[in-house]
């Protein structure tokens, strides 16, 4: 399940270059019964199965024996929401253990005894924590030095300044009557920067007004937003942003 995402493209190269190291630990390898059972029925009854504490405890202890300072994250919808700020903080940890639950999740004692932090990748339910862990690896890795090429800088992305990105275009200049905004072809660098800032502000104001509260906005930015919100265009036809 983990091999394609971790071997492909940017993450694959980051691993090859030794910028990140990923180890998959199969909890089933830490069972002591013949059938390698990792789950059991919940005390008190109810539907589904719960992941047993002992195999998880042994798996985590094995990893921690080699890396005592590892920070253990359990992926669950009950955790703190992952956002760019949390991603940045977590990416500064030298070693993370990303614990993935299946079924109804893990025995509560796992959380009490072994988990440092619970993280959610969003308010929806997955079939297991593995995809959530891959999302974490992906977004944390790209923040590490030498993982992205210099033409793919992490600094300029959405959220590094709490604004959505401006619209991007590449060739052809006209596609089925839809053309690239003139300003981008003008060669006027100042005008291009102004247009991009305005479009980023427009999009953010329209789609994610909650983000504007976090953004660092200049006097000019605020004026531009007021203009956008007051413009006939935006009020009457939603502007298609
Ligand atoms: N699950 N963010 C249930 C998630 C999830 C999420 C992982 C499904 C844990 C037991 N994890 N298992 N959303 O939906 O992180």
C-alpha cells in the first residue's frame, strides 16, 4: 500500500537522496500467537473490532529502542487538524512514528501510554490511517531542505502567506476562445505582481474568507479587498472564482 506513493517522483527521489528515511513496520509482525491476531472484540460490546494494545506496544518499543526521541503521532479524526502550521512544526522533528489504525481504532491504552499527539487530516472517515500517514509524509517532506527542487519552492505556495494562489496559465495563449489575461503577456513585471496579488486576495476573500483573518495584509491589500467585495461584478455574478 505504501510502495507506489513513496517510490514515485518527488518522495522517491527524496528517499534516494537520503533526505528522508521511511520505514514501514507491520504491527502483525509483533504478535505472539499462531494466527498473528492484531484485533479483538470491544469490551462492553458493540460493532467492529479494536486493535489490541500488546502488538502495537511492542512495535513502538522496538522503533523507540533505536530512536528514543521519536515523536509518536496517531492518525485519527479525533486528532488536531493538520494544516500548514502543524505540518511545519511536525516537519522539524527528527523522527516521527506514524501509527495507523484500522477497524474501530486502537485500544485506548495505546493512546494513554504511547501516543504523543493525535492528528486528523480532515473531517471525513477513511478505512484506515495509512492514507492519512501518507498525506503527512508527503506534506512534511516537501518542507525539508533538498526535497523540492529550487523551481518548486515550498515558500511561495498557498498557505505560506495564508492566501490562496493566484490563477496560473501556460501556452497556448488562446484555448477555444478562452484566453490568457493580457497583463500576463505585457512584460510589465510590476503590473503582473499587482494583478497576481489582487487575484490571490480575490480568491481568498471569495472562497476562504476565514484565511484572511490569519494573513498579513498591507494597507493596499485591504483597499483591494474592499474594492473586490464592493465591485458590481463580484456581487452580481459571483465572479466564478
Ligand atoms: N481514520 N485523519 C479510522 C481516519 C483519519 C482521518 C484513521 C479512519 C483511523 C481508525 N485519520 N481509523 N480523517 O479517518 O486521520
